[in-house]
C-alpha cells in the first residue's frame, strides 16, 4: 500500500510592494493516481482537485504554482506496479495483436509485447512515440537502436540508407524472436518527414511475420494480410472520454456547450478537418462509424448525448453548441451515424436541429454564409479554420505560453508571429506567411469564434494593452504584421470596444 504524499499549491502576489504568497497543502495516494499514465494527465487531475477545493478563486487558478516533485516521484514508481496488476488480470493482450494492426494509441503492453518506435542516432527520445517509449516502455536515453526494455528503437533521422539498415535488422530480430509480438508505430512519418508511401515498402517483408503488427496506413499500401481485415481502434475514444464525458453530458443537459470535447463526443468522418484532433478522432468511413455505435459503451454514450440535445428542442442549435464550427461538426457527425443506423436517435437530432438535414447558414463575426446544398456546406467545412495548423504550432514546445510571456515582458525575441497574430496570406511574403496566412476574410471570423484560438488571440492582444512599451518596441520590424492582424480582427468584431480596436487607437492606426 503506497503512502499518501503531500502536494503544495502556491500563489505568489505583491502586497505593499513586497512579494508574498499563500499556500494550500493536501494529500493524495500515488497508487490511486497511477491509473493515469502521463504526467500531464496527473497534473490536470491535481488541478481539478484544487479547483473543487474552493481555496482559490476561479480567476486565480491559472497562475498557481504546484510543488509536487515528491508526489510525481512516488507516482512514477506506482505506474508500473499498477500496470502489472492490471495486466495480471487480463486473459489476452489489451492491444489485440491478432488483428496485426498497431493501435493509434498504446497505453500498456502485455508480457512479450514490444513497442517499435522511430528514434535518432543519439537516442534523445524527446517527442512523439519515442517519448512514449521512454516514459512507459523502458527506452534508454542515449540509445538510438535496438531492444530497450519493452521497446525497440529504429533510427529514422539519419537518412534513408541508415533507416533501411535499421528496419532490416529489426525484421531479422523479429524473425528470431517468434515468442515476442512487435507493434510497429508510424516510424519516419513524424518529425523525420517521410510519408507512409515511402516507409511502408521498407516493412513489406513483415507480411508473413505473424508476430509483427503494422499501422493501418502501412497495410493500406503494402496490402492487407489475406486472413486479416482492418481493425478499428476505438480505445482512443474511451481514453479521451475518461475525463470529458461526464462534463460534456452535463453541459448538453444544461443546454450550452462550455468546454472543448466535440471531436470525441460527436466524432465525424475523417478528412473534413486537418487539425490533429480532427484527424486523430476522425472515423474511417461508415465501417468504423458502425463499429462505434455497436460498441457497448461508446454507442450508448453517443445516444445519451443525442437525447440530451433533444431536451432543448426550442433552442437555437448554434447557441447550444457554442459556435458555428461545432454546429457543423455536429451536423456531419449526425449525418454519418444516421447513414449507418437509420431510424435511430440521430435522425431525430437532424430533423429537430437542422432543416432538411443540411446547414442553412453559419455566422462568424459579421459574416453570415448561407448554404443551398449539403455539397456547398461540406466544401466550406473543408476550407474552414481547422485546415490551418495553428493549434499544433501554438502547442508545440509550449510556444503559446512562451509567446505570451515575451509579450508581457515587452519584447518579442523568439519566432512565432505568423501563428500567434495571423494575418491575410496576401499580406506577407515567404513560406510561413503563406502557410499560416488566412485565405479569406470569413476565416478570420472563424478563427475568432474558435474557443481556444480566439481566446488566446484576445489574451495576447490584452497583454499588449496592459504593459507600457509601445507596439513598435515589442515587435520591432514585425510591427506592420501586428498592425495588419489588428485591422483584420477588428473588422470581424461587432463590439466597438474590442481589444483590437483599442490597440489600433493606441497606435494611431485608425483612419
């Protein structure tokens, strides 16, 4: 039985010109928290405890400092213990190796199972599957090749020739170890920059190795084993819903979506968005949609959420869902599930919430877009804000928080202007200006309506207003980019007292 370990929560503040703080301490059992497999998830859960305690005001919660080093050390010790206990109860692998398909998310391995990942010659293991291997499956920092604990490293960063050599060595290793099962991840298709079309042929010799599982993206290219059909990895939805489902259902019953869960509560067809979440939680056609609603947990939850929506038949669906973007995602989701399960609750949601089962309009800022056909709506969706990789860029290496701190410090020093303060693509030159530039005015309205991107843009803009340095000292030679951004988003605001307008007035940029 693991001991309870203290966690301290501290809030620093200035009182009469002196830095002081107040703190709050409570205890948690690391073994009870060991079911949460990542440090980020544990920290999120701890933050939830703090919020529920009522010690701090909601406005204070974002700026709290957590002293939980001792707790995390104990928690790391408990994770393998709990995983071992869980696996001991299992009759078979949680990853279903019989399908010979590597799941998109592997959170645990049974005895004899090996996690095969892309690394680099130096074995840094700092991101993606390599980080998972390091944190969960025994990968060794500084070792970029071969078997490491319950993982196997393949160098994908030293060029194609080195990659082929490592893959060939892996295949021979797998042949010589038929007692082990190898789950090959999307090696080379992340930061290394290779496509599945380039990587899959390297693993073609695995076709007849029954102890090697490959990603579905590789099987699609080299051909599926004759005895095998595609396996739908629905575990990713169960993992995502573990914390979000109760909250999502409560918000739907109350008639107003407040938090961020649309992708895995109302999943839609893959390909209608290009953000990470849209791709990761996108359903692979009607086959996976049918498997989703036939799942004993996921299907029941989806129908329960639909019934919660139907409690508010008199309300505008855009008000319930919180934004035009999420209305469209809901519409796509309901149409998909209605096709595979007609005469179900999905048809009723479509009838109640959407006239003639197609979107008639969507409003972003000052812009209203009407639709006459489903095809028009789908074409608009494909080109909406999710096509732009802003969230990925902002969250990579904690870039957004870094940018916000630089703004508060009064001096931009790092490279993030394009995706923190977006402008029209035609307003800049170069690859990044084109890549992150907005193609249409309506996309600026969509960006501002996005629950994360819009809030972050406003937060950064207000940070400019709250510190004494003029904009030209903050941004230097990128001042015109900043001005262009402010003019664009001010034009999308009905409220004249918006932060973009205040920045423009302060800089004498309004004509």
